[in-house]
């Protein structure tokens, strides 16, 4: 498992990969336990695509994803992948999209 820290226009982040799949991104620049700090070709590609996105030059990512999280977090993240570029939705709308309208507070906590 490898993690690398990046300074971006939205702050410092860390991106983690494990076995050629991206497993985490943290806006708090967390380094998962057992992870080595090293920029791999996959991590470099991830930050390249993220930078393009932040600069308005990319709307779709083409990266192997396998985020680590609870089943609830994974449901929330799946909904996020269906949000069209440039659009937003509320925590309540996100909770409804995963079939649990009462989960809006928990949905807000499903960060990664």
C-alpha cells in the first residue's frame, strides 16, 4: 500500500493505492497505518486527473477505484459517482438516493 501527499488548489490531500487500485483520498492528508509514502505511477495519474478536474478540463475520471469503507459509505460514494459534472445535491437528496431518507446526517459523515 502506498500513499502520497499533494498540495492542490483545494488544500493538502493524500491519495492511497493498494494493489493497483485507488483505495482512499483524504482532505486531511491522512496516511493509513502500514502505508509507505511513495508516489507511484497510479498515484501520479490520479493527481493529474484530479488537477485537470479542478481546472475545469476534465469531467470524467478513468481510474481503478476500490475505496475502503463501510457498506453505508460505499453506497454513498456510489451515488456520488452518478452526480453529473457541475451539479450538487443536498445530504437529504443523497440519503433518499440510497434508499434511506432518514440517513442524511450519516450521509454527511461518509467522507473519504
